[in-house]
C-alpha cells in the first residue's frame, strides 16, 4: 500500500498565500479599491457623455424635420416654372395641398420636439405600457414593421 502523501507536506506559514483562499494584504486591497474607483469614474464619465448626446437628439431631429419641411416648400415653389413632369406634378392642386400639409406637419412636429418634456413623455409611455401591455406590443410591432418596410426601399 502507498503511504499518505500528506505526511511530507510542509504547511505554508509565510505571509503570502497564492491559493484560492488567500488573504489579500493591504497593498492588494488598495490596488483593488483604486481599480474599482477608476472603473466607477470611467462608467460615470461614459454615462454623462451618453446622457449629453441623448439630450441633443430631439434638437437634431427637430432640425431635420424643419429642414425637410423647408425643402418641401422650396421644391414646390421652385419647380412651378420648370418644364416636364415636375410642372405637371406641382401644378396639380391636390399634390400641392398634400405637400403643404406634409410640410406643415413636419414643422409642427419639430416645434413639439423642441418644446416637449421628455421625462414627462417617458413616464407617460411607461404608464401606457404598464396599463395596456398587449396594445403597446401591437403598436410596437406595427411601428417596427412600417419602419422596416420604409428602410428596405
């Protein structure tokens, strides 16, 4: 029979332990705390950067909507003297009315985005989702389908 292999083993009596159950010394603890503090500072920095960029999104969207509305109005007035199919489209009163309605809607959406309280809007959406989850899911699916169809073209 083999003898017990543990008889010749020397216990680790030194101050440093490298096994799983090692007790960290004060230098290790300070390094860990410093790293955690650095990570926390970086996370806070990234979070504030993301928050700043997210706060600028409504303004950028509003600017885009206003530019689109202005382009629609400008195109309608600038092509009235042109030859060809553009003249036929812009001289049609129903097309002109739709274009004007679309431009007006884009302009009012831009104004709403500039004046909207996004925190209040977020709370309203959260309330609707909690009160009517099935309807919210159907609306989200429908909007996703329409956006997907629009982006494929």
